C-alpha cells in the first residue's frame, strides 16, 4: 500500500490560532531570551546582580523596552505551552474552559505585576 | 477495511527519537515556566518590595540554586534550539517531517544544545567555586 502525505486543509479553529501563536511568540523569544540568559546568567552572574544593578540597567529606556518584550513574549509562550500540556490530559469542555480561564487570569495578574515593576522602576527601600 | 494498522503507515522512523525530542521539550518547557513565574515575582520586588529584592537574590546565590541555574541554561538552549527546529519544519518545510532529516535534526539539536551550553556551564561552574570555595 502506497503511503502518501495527505493534504489536509481544516477550517481555521481556535486551536489552530493557539498553535500559530506558540510559533510567533517562539520566534520572537529567540531575540530576547538568548541574550538575556547569556548576559545575566553567564556574563554578569547572580553574585553581581542586586537592586543597584537593576536600577543601572533600567536607567536606559531601551533595556526597559527589551525587558518588557522579554516578559510579554516569554510568559505568554509559557502559559500557552502549559495550556497545551493540560489539554492533553483534560478532555471535558468544562474542564478545558476552566483551564483556559484560570491560566488566562494568572497570565494577566503576573504579567501586570512584571509590567508595573518595569514601568515604575526600582524604588529605594524604606521610601 | 483499508488497513488494520493505520498508525503504522507513513514515515515511522521519526517516532522513537521524535518522542524523546517531544518529552525533553515538555520537561524543559515546564521547568523553565516554573522558574519564570518565580523570577517575574522576585523581579517585581524592585518596585513592590525593594527591601526584599536583595534577600531574594541571596537565595539564588546558594550552591543548590547555582547548580540548578546551570541546568536551567541547558533547558533554555535545548528548548530554544528544538523550538526553532519545529518552527522551521512546521511553517516552511513540512515535507521534512517525512524524511530522514527529521531524525537527524533531533541529534543535531541535542548536540548543538550541549555544545553551546558547555562554555556557559564552565563559566557558571567557575563562579560557584570562586564565590563559595575561595573566600575572598
């Protein structure tokens, strides 16, 4: 029996859009995550990172924009990925809707905390 | 009946090694996400609780966390390289899923992630020794 690759063109479902967004955020992350990890974990090192270091880096607005895009692309990708994993184990419509909503709310709250910190900047202790 | 074993049609050589790539992608992804959630919260301390930020970073400076950091960096390299592989195949070269390159690319991805990681692991390992075993 000949084996052939089937050409299937399903209608664009919401799952197809989740699938595409995983790849779009994935491509964007390459630009932000690799430099972030190499600079912070390898070159600078955790022993040289403190409140003053963050204040110095964020004195440059471009690094704040960089960190904002890093936060947004990476955390969105991560939460969508977790959703995808959970969808492999949860099959009921109610369960799936609940997972999507709970992860969506967590995504919003944690992203908001990070975004406020980047926009608000480093505060001095005791002020 | 067309076939009693439809799952065995098509390109099957990718299955075993593809399963490994899939599993590593999930484990590294979930591990990175776990750290990411903690990391966003500790970083947001610079605004919400600046007096706690340096204390939070102090935890990352401990030996177990620094060893964990070395594995985190490999996870990021593997997940990133494997992700690029999946994106290239899915979006531009879907026919590659049906060819030997599907199998070979998994080994290439593993090899590249380890090669890129080794210098980083060396530098981070050296930082553990310098900061914890060479009082100065």
